[in-house]
């Protein structure tokens, strides 16, 4: 439940409005004089508890939710209103991490240093004899000159102070180079180059700003094979995903992210056209990394090699197996942790296994289409573990069945959704060829512990909505967030939707279509992203959309990974807009019936009310007709012409 939903669940709009407006109950609703314009004769202001909304039927002729009311009443913006209502509701807001000006200046300075280091490493690879071995290595791995340029690959020379000497000619201080993670401090206080004789991979944050480097040893005797920047103000590998800045647009368009192990895997896959791929940089996947993904998609595929998918999942109790320092990069598979992330983020996390002995870059260089099939073959976490445990096992052996059930059942019991849990339980019983009742009767405390944990987490993550938040108030919010979740991934769709609405002689999509204040704000930012031309619309959204707005909807665990066609997506969005407008028309019709039934509130004459009612009916007929059609309005016209 989002912060906005929590606030609405705890605060009743009637109580909030009653603080400044004298309300009188009439039927299910409350009426009073509008606080936003002068009126002393006719109470044209109505509060609807059932939908937790308000509307002025007089001079203002506008309405909204509790946020919109407080914003208008007190002249606050959305963030100020959020803080005020959160305090009243007792909802804790995550602190906004705005750095002081000094910290911002420090970060900008460190990024300048890293940008200069990137130029230096790149020059060393392209223009020096020593750098040729790095260049030859990446070309032997199949990378083109254009790809090498896009990813900024470079070479760190083998000397202990080559970079240090380069920066001695600049304005930057040695202490700043240490802060940027480029130098290592000796016990005697002197410094030396951290990266030596290595292939350099610039690492950027999701907005494309430099944060640090990853480095691969070119001498097979050097250890560790892979070396990252140390933790700095900018670099924390548990909070970054390699390639995220270049992958997020494709992730939005495909509504899917694929996580692989290494830098070269990401680069080769992007070069082959699979640009929704990122790497975890050798860490166990963290909640912060999943947090980077959730604003773009919640359909996530982990691509593991046979060792990671098998041994780590089976021999170590399904928990994180940490590697020792100096070993090769290893993206740890922790099925139970992933299930927790999946539940918490309402995500669909799947696992696919690579052919034994092959890396993604080798696969895609050999046959690009093979990668598509590997990703499409991704399985839910529970199914992956089930199948992995059964590899090379005799499923006719009762003890093997018992051992597999003992490891898989705790995972199934961790799943919050009862239907999904039951489905996996049936699947496991069929897989092991045993009666499902045997799984239910299996001894052990894990089931009851998991049930208690599910209950505890459910109580922590979800506050029971108050009776005031009835289904009527939720139906439009669900539609609004559904529409916005798509527009934020593909803002240019607004133009396509408006074309279809124009063919139907309906008004263009606007902020007036959104009744929820946070959704209204978000759509305004989508519009602004399309009206500016300083940067791509998606980049504008990334920087300006408030963190408080998180509209990506949970996906069904059984959702097919492949997306529907663009035409079907557009039709789905159009129908969502039409359903939203139909709901609003129905609400307006009910509101009109209410105000016309109350002698005190009859702002309109019978003729005016009848005319407005007929207008609403005509709009509804148009919408109903469009909703009944399986085609886009434009396609329908084209079919008629043919």
C-alpha cells in the first residue's frame, strides 16, 4: 500500500472538511456552503463519503479527493500537503534525501574527477602501445568500435603512479582522487594507483552520471580477477546495476528486465539488440537494486549459469552463499531472499539457466536468437528450484522425493497469495507423483513458521483500509494508476491515445481525467515531459516524477513474459481511459440525482438538468460503443474503407 493509500485509509474526508466547513448530512452524503467562493443562499458543496471525494456544483464547478481539498484550501503544493496529512494520519514518510549544497558540490567534483579518469583510461587504450592488449581483448570478444565507444571502455596502465602523474597536471588534489576511489592509501600515508594493467569499465548510475569503475585483470596471474571501486560517496555496488542508464528505456518498452553476471555479458547483449539487460556486479542481489528496477518494470529475469542455478540453490540451504575475496564474480542465487523481494515489490521474478559452460556473450555471438529463447524459457523461482533439485535424481526413490519436498515446501509456504501457493503445491505434488495431502501432512515447523511470518509481514506492509475507503473510491484509482504505469514507460503514447479519442469525437486526455491528486500531478509531469525538448521524455520523467508516485502495478505470477503487440497495448490503454471516463460519468449522474433531489441544492433548473443529463448519456453511449468494439477506432475506419 502506497503512502497516499495509507493516508486515505486512515483519514476520513468528512472529518477533514468539517474542520472548516459546516456540513449537514442528507442521505448518504454531506452538504454545505463552498469554502472556495462566496455563497450564503444555496449549499452547493457536497462531500461523498462513499468515494471519499468532494465537489462544488456552484461557481467553482470542480472537485477532487482529500489531497485536492487541502491543497486548494490552504494553498499548498502536493508535497506540502503530503507532509501535513501524513502527520495527521500518523504515517511515517521516508526522509527526502536532498543533499546540502556542499554535498552536491562535492558529488559534482568527484564526478568531474571520474570523467577525467575515464578520458585518461580511454586514451591509454586507443593511443598507447600498452593499451593495445586491452583493445585486442575486447575486439576478440566480438565488440565493435562503436560499442567500445558507447560503453567508454579503457585501459589502466601497469605503473603504480601513472594516473597520479596525469592528475598532477590538473587542479584536482590527491585527497580528492582518494575520495573518488582512484587511489589506494599506503600505511605511510602515500598513495598509488588502485587500478593497474586492467581493462576498465566505467560504472554510471541510472541517470548516466559517473560513480566509479569496474576493472578486469589482463594478466592471468593478477588477483583478484575483477576489482571494483571501493565504497565512496558515489559508489556502492549494492545500490547500482551496471548498464542501467542504457537499459531503462528498453526495460520500459518491453516491461521486462534481465539480470546477468558480468560487464562483458551486458555489453555483448546490448550490441546484439537485447538492451533490457543489466549486471549485478557480483553482489548478492539487494533490495536497493530491485528498487532501481521497480520504477521501470516488475517483470525480472535472472540469467544464471548452471553452477549458480544448481549448486548454490541446492547444497547451501537455499540461502546466500558468499564467496571469499579474490574469487571470480558470482551473482549469488538466494531463492528465499528473492521470494521475499518478489512479495514485497509485488514483482514477477523468474530464473533462466544458461547452457553449461557458456557465457551470455558467447551465446549471443554464436546465435542471437538463442538468447531470446533462453529468456522466454525463464521459470518462476519455485519451479526453477523444484526442477534444479530433481536434476540427476531418481524421482522414483521415496527418499529423494522427501528431500525435494523438504526444501521446496518452505518456499511455497513463504508465498503470500493463497491461490498461487495452492497452485505451486499442486505442481510439486504432480512433479513428484505423490498425493497432495502428503505434502500438507509433512512434519516440520517450517509451514507454521512461514504462516506466522506471512501474517506478520502482511500486517507490517498493509494497513487495513477504513470502511470509508469503499470499492467505489478504489475503482478509479486502480484505473488511473494502470494508465499512468504505461504512460510513464512510454509517454509518447499520449499522442496515440489522443488520436483515437479524437476519432471518437471525445476530448483529449488531460489532467481533468484524473481525480486522484497524486495521479493528476503525475499526468501533469507526463505532459510536461512531452512539451519540453531539452532531453528525452523518459529522462525528464526519471528526474521530475516524485518518488511518492509508484504506479507500476503488480503482475500476475503466471503472466507470460512476452508482451502483447503494441496495437493490443494501445487498445488496452484506450479502454482503460474510456472505463475511467464512464465511471466519472456515472458518478456525475448520481451526484446530479442527489442535488436535484434536495430542494436546497437545486442549482440547475429542470430544463438545464435534463439537458446536462442527456449530454452525459450521449457521452456514455459513445464510450459504451467504443468499449464493445475489439478494434481501435482508427483500425475500424480502415477496415470499413477496405
